[in-house]
């Protein structure tokens, strides 16, 4: 568990390369993003500003959504649609991108409504990946990333994701929640 400031001491591009590798190896990934969609880490952590390279890498990692070989189940907390990171124009762009990718066959996008009845208390954002060494759960905390590889703990995260995703809205209901957020950011 190396602190972010140390891992990002040369910028964000190397970390993005690592994550791209996880995405490419993962045929069926899962992610729970409860509060924010986009993060601004460069200024906050005081690491080298290579934002254009980092953005290019993030776009590269999204290409797995279009190759027909991968599938991702993603649940975003409704609050994440309204947490103002970057201002209204950035948030509008985020909502437009979600709506643009909403019908991709490789993406099963759910929105966890702020009033959804839960069988568990949602924890911080996490992603479940496959790697050459097996499945892993990735948490991005404020100060460092945490990787969980113990099979019993990964299985517990699968169970948690199932509970969260069963409470989420999908299809027209999820699209309506995103459209409401887009309307909010367009005012």
C-alpha cells in the first residue's frame, strides 16, 4: 500500500497504464461508485501535472467497452450525479457521456437512488478486476490505493456488489435519473 503521492510522483500516466492492463484482462468487471464520477487528484495531491496524458489514458481504458469482448456492471450512487466536481460544464459532459454510453451492450449501468431500500450499508467505491494472478478488488482511498486479492474477501465483495446492484435502478428508470441530473447541470 504505497501512498498516492509516492506512486504518482512522476504523474498519473503510469497508474493509468496499470489500470488499463486490469481492464483488458477483465472479461466481466464490476464497479460501485457511490458519490463521485470524476476526481481531480493532481492539484489535491500536489503531484506532477500530466492531466492531458492521464485523460488520454482514461479514454484508452474505456475502449474495452467497444471491443465486444468485455462486460462491465457499474452502479453509480445518485449523489454522484450531483457532486459538483469541475463545475456545471464538466458535470454536463459527464451526464451526456453516461447517456451516450447507456445502451452499450457491454455496459450494465445502474443508478442507486438516494431513497433505495438497502440490505447493507454501502461502503466506499470499489472495482472488481481479473488479473494474471486472479481476481482483485481495488479501492482508491484519499491517501493510497488498497488491493484485496484473498479469494474469500473478493467473494464477499461480489456479495456486497450483488446487494447494491439489486437495489439500483436500471433501464428507463436509471436513464431518467441521469437525465434529471443533466437537466440540473444545464440550468
